C-alpha cells in the first residue's frame, strides 16, 4: 500500500515564529485583532476544501466567538459535491458577493494564492493559508501558513487543529471532514499518511454515516451520461496513456469524473481528459502507479499556455482559449497530446480507440 511520509512535519511549512506554541494556538492567537474571519478556497470547491472551511469556521466560532463566512468560488457541479452542500445545509456565500470589511481576516484553505485557481480580488490581503498541495503559491505577506504536503487532505490538518484545541466536533462538521478526507485518499495506490488514517478513525464515530452514504451515491444528472458517452467515443490509447476529449464539457468538474472512471482501465497507467467549458479547456489527470508525478507532468505539459498542478497521482488545470473555433481546438489538442507523449516518453504514434469505431457504428445501427 502506498503511503506518504510517516513524519508529520516533513515537507511542511510554517511562516509563524517558533515559540513553543502549537500551530493551532498560533493560528487562533493571530486572529484576535480581527472582527470577522472569511474563508476562501479554490474554484469549484471540492469536499476537502468545503470540509476544511466548515471545520475551521467551527473552531473560530467556538474558541474565539467571532463571526465567520464560508465562501464559494465558482460552480459546484459534481453530483456528490452538490449533495454534500445540500444534505449538510452548508451556507456558502458566492465569493463575488462578499462585502470585504477593513478588519476581516481572510483564510485560504486547500489552495495557495496566485496559482490561477481563484476569482476573488487579489488585492484582498490574506491572514493565513492552510493547504496540503505541493503546488507552490505566492505566500509573501501572509502572516500564518501551514502547508503539509505529506498529508493526504487539508481536512486532516483541520481535524488536528480541532483536537489540539479540545473543541467538540459536531456531527455536521465531523461528516464534512470525514468525507473530505475520504475523497482525497481513497484512490489506489492510496495517497495517505498515518495522520490521515488517525483523523478518519477519530471522525468516524462522530459522523452521520447515513448522510455519508447519501452523498457517495448522489443521483446523477442526464449530462453525466452524455459526457461519459462522448468521452468513451473519443478516448484513444497510447501505450500506457489514455486520452479523452469532451467538446463541449457540460460542467467543468466532469473532466475529473471522466478520468476517475477511465483510470480503472487495466491497460493504462495514466488517464487524461480535456474538455471545453465556455472559453476554457479544462484538464484533469489520474494515475494508477506510485511516483507518477501527475501534477509535475501536467505543469510541464501545459507550460505557459495556462495553469496546472496537483498531487502525485491526481492533477488538474485549465487553458484559456483564444478561439473556440473547431480547428483551433483541434490544434491545441494535438499539441497537448504531443507534449504528453513526450513527457511520458511514449512514441508519437497513432492512438488506438478505446471503443473500436466499428463497434460504435454497430451499436448505433442496432
């Protein structure tokens, strides 16, 4: 079983001075001068970011008595993620509707500033950044940082903070944190550390397992099946890489749903999906092997065309489109395919369809 480093402090970063205080202590002490705490995350927030914001908001409210705001940056379109918001009745404020106060403490979770993954104003100063990604951001001027790239989830870090502060964890918060960790570490091989497993064990008795089951088995919209059908028809195999194209992509998060499904194909080690959503080519990668360097490889493939990042086996990115003409999109797809094959040292040969064209035509005729 693949695991991250057992050292909870390795590959971690904190800009707070070494005072002998725990990081959760320093996080809370630094919030004393502020009137309100606003939590932000990346675009299309996922369960890890939503659970982290909810958990930290509970910590601040229960220990400092300060008001908090949990924001939503962009759409939440994946069925399971929408279900999480709905069944837990999360009160999310669209980030573009936040009225920023002069004495707000802004805390970013599950992401880092100026990585191209946010729409909130960059002139809004950040008090803190808590994250588990190894995608570097611009942390200059941020008073408090806690970056644990050895952790499989930011929710694990938040769970630590709550336990360090002896804060009772309500069922709603425990459910969000548990599901947030689960979604980050349940791939194979697992990208999990002993800290993630310890957090799961602590949260499990406190969480609502029926709600977890409801979220996991969320009802799927018609567009999900349309997207998967198009992905199946446009998927090509290049040695150990499978590439899928979806044009147009019904929702941005569906690129990730495609690769979550495709990476289970027994003959490949990497699955890549690119889909056009409005004026952006949304990218997602999954790998089934250890030391896959998915985030690093996708950043290399995208280069200066857009933004990309992620983990060892999971990554995502986006490229702004200067033109949505079919010929321009085809040219971009060809260039990305060429770069991906080069990055994985695969010969640039004609791909093999995942589903042979003859079978597709026969199915249509029948």
